[in-house]
């Protein structure tokens, strides 16, 4: 009996030892797998993009491959059984997330279902062309310039938004945007164009405009945007152009020549416009042809849009910059008055 008791006690002790070892190994493994990959001092960071429809298992494996966690399977099991939040089912949210190797598994677990994505703040000034906007987007890491420019000329998108032009030039509303990294050109374009229609729906003179009339107003605004310097003069400049249009007189805008040179011909911005430039054969040349240019020459902001939708009522037909420091123009009714006001040696409006 004593021998049997000794054997049973030995078995019990062995089982207890094995169980204790398992507990120690389990607890050690838990803390190891949940701990950060590196210390804060040795941390590295990166961005993880999670497209809609991506599985938790795929994301976990990517995080392991990128060395942000120690085990993708362990993260998957934690998500599968709601280990870190027993009261809520794990809900993976798509987006782009900034992750550091010094983050614990629990921190990454909570981040992936928080929806707190990595955003890129991009400010688009008034008066830029689609090419310059595309360069800003690419330089900020939002999308490639080529992808954005292709979207700008996508006929299906133009038809969807009822834009009668050949591109979205003029409809890329200048504003501060919060994009996420590595978006498609179409996604970015939709955001900017939707913003354009939202903002113009708040301008009284734009309400109820048909696509063609709206497009003509945007073309005029794109020229006004490049010409005015101070807000108060934008409606006056719009009135000059409107008066010329009514009487079949050319707009004579140097900004349209600059557009031809930089956007159509792809040449550097000229230091000055020459008389040779004024003879360029292009439907955008407002020195050679009367009427509006073929399309917008910039992407105007609210000031130029409001001015072009409701120009001031004047009998002005000319304007010239007479105070460059303050950005003020002198407006004239006759060419003689205009010549008297123009004391510069450059081409004037």
C-alpha cells in the first residue's frame, strides 16, 4: 500500500509540475506575444493599408510579415475570440493606419477597429491648373499625378457629373482636404468635384443653371481668378469681360496665353508675354479670338465664382494693374482712358 501511495504521489507531483510548467509557458508566451516587437528607442513605423473586404487573417499575416507583431495567428485568435474586449465583437475597419513596432498587440488590436486612419492634409490654392494640382497630390503621397490626370479626362466621369468639357479643369474646387495615402485618382477627383458642386449650390446665382450655362460661368470664373488681386475688384473684372462678350470683343487676357504655354505646350512659365505669344493659334487665345476660351484655364475659388455668376453692372471695357503692391487696377470705359492709365511697358488688358 505504501508503495502504491508513493507511486500515486509521484504521478500527482509530475502532473502538477507539468501543469505548472504549462502555466508558466502559457503566461510567458502570452506576455511575449502581446509585447511590442521593439522598444520605443529602437522603434520603426510604417503604414498598413486595409482595403474594404480584407479578412482579419490577411491583415494579421501582413502585420507579421512587416514585423509589427510577433505572430499573425495569435492576433487572429485574439480577434476571433474577442480576447482584449470581451463585451464587443472584433470589427476590422478598412483604411490606412500608421503603426509603430513599439506598439503592443492590444494597442494594434484596438487601432484596427477604431477607424482612426492616417490622414494627409492637402491645401489646394485658388487658381491652380489640374497639372499643378496633380503634382501637389503626388508630392503629398495621396495619389500619382498620372492617375489623377487620367481621371480628370475620364469621359464616363464627365458624363456622370454632367460636365460638358473635355476635362474636369475648373471643377477641382480649391480647399483643404483630408485624404488618405495611396488613394486612386478617381477617388480624389470625386471628392474635389463633389465639393465643387456642394459649394456652388450655396451661391445664389448658380442655383438652377443648366450644365452648359454653368460651364460657361466656370470658364469665365477661371479667367477672373487669374486676373484679380483683391476681392473687391473681382466683380468689376468680371463685368469688363462680360461687357466684352456681349459686344463680341476679345477678352485679351494674358492668363489664357500663359495657360496655352504651360498647360497645352508644356513649356515653363514665361517671364513675360510677348507679341509673338499673342499670335499663337489656339482656341484658348483670347487675343486672337472673341468669346470665352475653349475651357477653364484654372480652378477658381468662391470669390471668382461669385463674381462671374453675378458680375457688377458697369460700362467698363478695360482694366490695367496700376498699383502692383496693393494689387489694384484702374478700370476704364474707353480705350483712350485705358491708354492714359497704362503707364507700363508691357502688354495690358
